[in-house]
C-alpha cells in the first residue's frame, strides 16, 4: 500500500513538472527568436519549470510536513518566503528587478500549488475517513448481529424450560419448532437482507411457539396487510420488539394479557406495530433491555434516514410502531 502510494505521488509530480514545462515553452514560444539557438530557448524555459517546481517541492515535501503540520506557522511563513526569494535569486541574479518579478511569479505559482496540494490531501483524508467509517460500521453491525443469536436463544430456551417443568406433552413439538426457528436465524445471519415475508413468517412461528407456552392466559393476534412483493429487510430486525412484548407483558404476570402484532405495506413503507398489555405495578426502568438497545442501534446504522420508531408507554399498554422505507431493498429479479 505504501509503495503504491509513493508511486502515485511520483507520477503526479512528474506529470505536474511536464505540464509546467509545457506551459513555459508555450508561453515563451513567440519570443523564441530572441535566443541564440532553439536549444538555449528550451534550456531557459525548462530552467523556469525547474525553479517553479523546485520551490513547490520544497514547500510540499519539507516545509508543510515538518513545519506547517507541527503548527509552527510563523516559522513556516518565514521559511516559505526565504525559499521563494532564494529560488528567484538563483534564477534572476544579478538583475534585481528580475528577482522582484520572479519572486512575485513564484508567490503566485506556489500559492496555486498549495491550493492543489491541500485540495488533494483533503480528498485523501475524506476517502480514508469514509473507509474507516465504513469499516467501523461493518464491525459494529457484525457485533450487533452476533448479539441477536444468544439473546433470542436465551428467550426461547426459557419457554421450553417452562413447558418442561409443567411436563407438557407439547414439549417435543416445541423443541422441533425451536430448531426450525434457529435454523432460519443461523441462515439469515449470513445474509445482508432477507425477504420481508420470510421475516414475518419467522415472527409468526415464534408467536405460535410462545402461544403454546402461555396456554390460555395470553391472547395473541398477528396480521399482515398489503402485498409484500419482493421487498427485503435486514434479518432479525423486528423480532426484538416481539420478544420485548412477551417478556414484559405476558411473561411478567399470571393474569390475562394480550399481544397484538401487525404488519402492513403502504407503497414502499413497511409499518410494523406491536401492542401488549401491561401488568400493574411494572418497573419501568427494566422495560428496555439489550434487545431493544441493539435494534435501535442497528436501525440507526442500517436505515439512518429511512425509519421512524415510535414508542408509547402508557399506563395499561405498551406500543411500538416502526416505519421503514424498504424501497432501496427491493429484490431485482432481472439482474
């Protein structure tokens, strides 16, 4: 990487020198007859290019990195003026009027070179920062995605444990259902996106599993409206809201409770709502656990300007409504 960057820098400066030399030759072309020979004309014009680029190179590769970047601005200004004057002196001595004109010319060319230098460096910094931000985002998303698996498994095993303690005859069937859920989760975790209808089917199967555990003390409703077509969504993004409703709703009380989960698609916006009843005397500080914090962070990373999350925590109900624009994730069937 360093070798490639060095080669790129060398090629840019060679190209810059050739461009300056060409401009100097073209600029003095009408006066070439004033020189003794054509050769002396080219030598003189090339010496101008060497002087210009020499000052620029000293500024770029010595003064800026070793003085300016260390915030010694006064020293940098003095050294830059001295470099420009030295370049003009070496080129135009002993004609002082020529030294003055050459200094003015070098100030202009050096300023132009500095503008190009800082513009290029700013572009490099922006590109590097964008790459670092992208890498950090990918690392964080992978970490958050890895957290989903044990969190979901922990909640599911709690359900099976409860059934086994009740010696329920449905325990083997529930274990098989859990294995199917875990299979989907493991397969989807390897993907960037999954079909929305697959994700909703996963949620429906999870609710069926929980419904068996909760028996008759919880009424669970699940509905889908609209044609989902081939829209896609990040995997395991919706299930934490459902887990949260079950954990802090039906699981936290022995009284009758309700959970209503609905999904609908309006044009390219997916609306997902979870409404659950709240048992009395709930400790609100424990309401939002790792699952919700995880999904909030994933939403901010994956859909920074394309989602709206609303949470209404009322006395007897807790409602979550999530809207996501899935237009950018539609499956391209003809690619």
